[in-house]
């Protein structure tokens, strides 16, 4: 477990998390809690390094234009699903996904 953010600087926070997670985990599980030197900026610095990797950008990101086209396709697909559904809510369709997005 990596602790990040300003709240983790509260006295005893790391120890409390470690103790509470340890009490919930099976005995044969290893529980490690890591408090970085600069927990306030640790997540930001990690994300900064991640987006600097060409492989990440090529495989996990899309341009603003690609995103806008995908949203247009989602809207069209959702309208068709609602029309064909005879009034019943369609729920999650193939076009609805959880996506991490970085606009370049």
C-alpha cells in the first residue's frame, strides 16, 4: 500500500493503516505500507513519469479529435439502442466503457 496526499502526514497515520489492514488480511498475507518522502506530490510525480513514456502514450491515450469521434459514435449507438428497446432502459452497452483519458 502506497500512501499519498497530505492527510497521510498526520501523526500515526501509516501505523494505523498498517494495523487495520493487517487485522483484516489473512495471516499468510504480507502487508506492507509505504510512506514516500514527499507524499503530497508522489502521485503527481509518478503520473508525470508515466506520461513521458512513449509506449504509454501510444497504447493508452487518444487525441482530442479521437475522443470527440468516439463520443459521437457512443451517442449514435445509444440513441439506436433506446429506439430499438421499446421503452426499457438499455443499461450499459458495448460503447460505454470506463476510459482513462489524457487530452493532448
